């Protein structure tokens, strides 16, 4: 017996070397689908930078000064033993069928625990159908078609407001502008790209115009990524509406503005549906020609006057990307934190556990860089605490102009005609 007992200290030492006291937590893999090539690639590339920044903040624990979900956790997801988040990106190129196939690949081959994307509403629609069928959480930070959360889906969640909330804000801004400036608007014109995003946006704008007593004098769809918008702008000029509502992605917004300048189209108010008219590539292409264009938005850098977190995070984003946050990538940044927070609270990578955690989400306003009251989902998966602002390009920069209590600049009205600009 003594012979065998003499080996026990050696055996114990061997076991301590062979088996560590704890096994490192497994990585948590999230699939992210965005357009990273094609005509709207810049939006997807900016979203990628935003999401990689969020990943770094969560995984490293180096940014405990930031009042963001999980920033103070010390690195990784604490309820999963400090597990790190790994991101697998996919490029849908703006194509709904590719978004669908990439969603299926990420679930079946990459074994992700959740999906996030896809910027374009029509791509989000198809990709999320795959997730619903395969019972996989699908988180959407920015697609704005209202019908995405009206399909009766169980696995779909959206943190951003949708086009009805945004459009209502645009019309409230017009009403407040009428009161403040003694103006009276009687007619509107709408022009929109012909995918789900544009069709839904224009439908809502026309419904709200009717309720407000405005006459729709021009209703002009155009093919997305059009090579000419001369005919459309000629129709807009002939209609001579008091307010012009465009819904465009970046390349179309650039072409629309350049054509308007060439044809001397001078609406007194332009109220854009975000996207292309707030994309950084838009202002890089047109510069001060954008001055006077207003847009609904969910983010503006000048909100830092009310929320210092905006500047703190934007400084980090600019170091990484060389660009400032836009509304689109700001929403992607917020959305990634909301999803990561839910996975951590689930304490599991089980899809059902993550879904249940998303249902119980309740993130306060002070942990967001967007001007929302928080993030809390209704039974459809829609955030019920999201709000909109209106920004306007002035001097080649965007400023908050509505609500007036948050405004850092007065809204320019009417927009100076092309012949009056310097």
C-alpha cells in the first residue's frame, strides 16, 4: 500500500499540469450580412467598421469608461464564462436572392448562433425568412420597411424605428415649420426607387399627406441604380410642389441632385427619407450642393451637445475608419450591442434562449448613441422606444433642426435657388 501511496503526489502534479482548473469559454459566432460590394457598398463597409468597433469594446474590456452594454464587463460575455464574440461577415451585394443564400450558409455551415443585417429592406425580408424557417434569431438594426415586423414572425427583432415613425416625424416637422415661419404648404411630390424600401416609404408619405390636407401633385417611381433621372426631374419641375419627398439609395441620391442642378429644379423644401441623402458617400460626391436638403434621421453628431457618449464613440470610430458615424452605421453599432446583451443575458447560445432574452430586452436611453428613449420590443419584435429627428445639410455638414428643442441650427427655409447660391 505504501508503495502505491508514494505515487499520489506525482499523480496530483500531473493532473494539475494536464487539466487546467477551468476550460476556456467557447467563442460565440454571429453572422452579419451587409452589402460590401456593388453600388451601395459604402453603407455596408461603414456598418462593418461600426460592428467591429462594438466587438472590440465588448471583447477586450479596454473601454470601461464608456456607458455601453457590456463595456464594463472586463472582456467578453460574463454570463458565458468570458466568451469572446466572433463575427462572420457575408456580402449580399444588394441582391435579395444572395442575401437568402448567405443567411442559409451562415446557419448551416458557419454554425452561427444569430444573424444580423441587412440594410436593404428587400434583402432583410428574404434573409429573415430563412432564419424564421430555421428557428434562428435574426436582428435587424436599420431596415425601415414597416411590414418587416408585421409578418407574424417569432424570430425577427428590429431596434430602429420604421418608415411610419420616420415619416410621421417629417410631417410633424412641416407642421411646426408652418407655425414658426407663418408658411402654408399645400402640395407635395414624391419620387422613389422601386424596391420595397421606396414603395413602402412613398405609400406612407402619400397617406400622411392626405391626412394633413396636402395634395400629391407628382408620384414618380424610378428604377433603382438608374443611369438617368432627367425625365423624372422634368416631371418634378413641372409639378412645382411645395415640398419634395425623395426616397433614394446613395448612387440615386447623387444622380438626382446633380440632375436637379442641371435642370434648375428648385423646390422650397426637400424632406428626404434618410438612406442615400445621409450616406457619407453622398456628401463626399456633392459637397455644398446638398445644402438645404433635410432628412429624417436617427442620429446626428451634434447630439453630442446633449449626450457626450456620441463624441466618445465617434472618436473611436473615426480612428478605425477615417470617417464619422452616419445614421446607418450608428444604428448598426447600437443593434450589435442589443444583440450581444441578449446573448449574455441568455447565458447560453441556444437559439430559443437568445430569442427569449431578446423579448425581455430593456436597455435605457443613456446606454445608446441614438436619440431614443431606449430599446424594448413589442410582440412583433419592433422597438417601441425609437424616435426620429430631422437633420439638414448646411455648409456641407448635417445639423439637427427638429425637434426644435434639440436643434443646433435653424432650419433653412426656403432653400435658395441654384441661381442665388455662391
